[in-house]
C-alpha cells in the first residue's frame, strides 16, 4: 500500500489481479444511479480519496530522498503526511473487506490472485525502479545502480497484498474463522516487535527479508506486522455487507459507529499529547515508523474508520449521483491508477536525478507543486481509459469461453 526517511513504494496490480471479482461488492459499474446499485459507496469514497493522494505523496518522498527540490511548502507536506500516515493501512483493510464482498472468493481463486500479485510486484519494481534507476546511473546519478539492485526486491505493499491473499486463501481452505485470522495477525504484530533491528547485515538480503518482517528502516510493509490490516478487514467485512439493503439499520449503525470511532480517536490523540507528543509529532511517528508498534497500527485504523464514516454521510446527504458515479469509477480504477502513478513518478524522479537537478540546487517549491499537479492529472487521464479497456477485454474473454 511509506515514509520521508526511506522510499515508500505503494503500487498495486493491473485491474485483472484484484478488480472485478474483488471490488467493493463485485464487478464495478461504469454508469450512474441504476448501474451503481449495490455499491458500498462510502468505501468507494475512502478508496478514491487515498489513491488520488498517492502521486503527490510519492513524488514528495522521491524528491526529498534524491534532493530534487530546494524546499517543499510546509503546509503541503503536513497535509501529505496526514494522508500518508494511514492511507496504506486503510487500503489494506479495504482489501480484506473485499474478500468478504466478492462473489467468487474460493480459496483457489484467492490463492491464484495472490500469486499473480507477487509477480506484478516484481514487474512494477522493474518498470518504476530497476530500469529508470539504471539509466539514471549511466547518466551520472551516483546511487542509480545501487538503487536499481535494492529496489528490485525491496519491501512493498504489492508483495504484502499478494501474501495477504495467499494466507487468507489458506485460512479459508482449512475453514479458519475470520476472528482467528485476526488473532493470528495480532500475534504476528507482537512477534515483529521482538525482531532486533539490523538483524541482517547485507542491505540486499535485508531488503528481501523486509518483505516478511521488520529488520531495518527500509522494511516498509513486512507481512508479519502488516497482515493485521487485511485480517481486520476480513473480520469486519461481514458487518458492512449485512447493512446493504436496509437504509434505516445502516443509518443507526453509522450513528453509533461514528460516535465510537471519534471518541476513540480523540482519546488516543489526547492520551498521546499528555505523554508529551503533539498531534503533528504523532502523525510524523506514523509516517516514519509505520509498522513496528500497536499504537501506530491502531491510530491508522481509527483514521481510516473516520474516513469511511465521513464517506457515508457525504455520499448519503451531500453528494449527488454523478459525484458518486465518479467516486465509483475512480475506485474501480484503483490498481491501474496505482500501477501507472508509480511508473510515472519513478521515471520523472530518476530522470531528473540523472540530469543532475539535485547538484544544480533542485527545483523551486513552485515548480515542484506544478510538477506534482501535472503528474496527478496525467495519471488520472491515463488510468481511466486504460482501465475501461482492460475491463472490456476481460468481458470479451469471458464471453468467448
């Protein structure tokens, strides 16, 4: 599904890997009211919100890591830090929930998607890092060849997603109930906290191991500690699914759920503040150390649940059908969008590094903001039609069977 001190890669698979059967409630529609019937639109809202911020977050991280910008406006960075603090957590919770909503979540199909996801993990790393970093190295970027090697195998939410599918497929195969899956995931989070930092001396093998457990600061999405998020989604997905078709019951649920979630969030923030850590520092802690303690995991989940609650009220009382249809379309393009945004961000960053932009002082904040906006627009303009083409091809293949 990252941090300022290290590169945070949050890619996703092309549409075939997780969309369609594993959308919020099955195949995503492309039209308005009638075709959007059955969607859990507040989940579309949450997913659309987090994915739309990712090109901005990732470009900020890459430019900071490579020294490509003189300074980024503080308010802009603070806003990105807030979304960065819980976007990946929420995405993984939604991924787990999708397995409950799917009509075809057999262990065999889930396992197959997980294997494909791991394959796409290496493909995306190749396209966004290995190739452009190697070219940047030939252009004169000192870290180019080194990063090409390390980032080919480095910890990533893509690998985490594939592993989550494989593990949940195994749980379904042996009829392990969702609450037991969550309990095992919490045990894994506790175990991961016991892993000594710097356990593996080799940076390359540390990057490989970082896909499974936290061994150093570059272990961004290790399965052992991050499995708790898809496991939670898998555990609570049935509750959200049961609310569909009963607006009155759904309204009562969200009234209570919103109150409890807000109270817990405020209590967490106040309690942490009384211990000497302000809200900004709390957010920075979640960004810099996202995987290795229960507090950050809980805060990420709470921020995510607040986002879902906000989505419910906005989609019920504020947004019209056209806005909700666009949220659905963007949410349905999530994996195509993620894949493209990382390829674009990777190439832009490495080509600028290879051109010596950092040695020349970096770009100004104004140029950085304009470039961020351009990357965001380009990703959106490419993702929607490409996603529509992929879905059309999928329907054609299914019809030909």
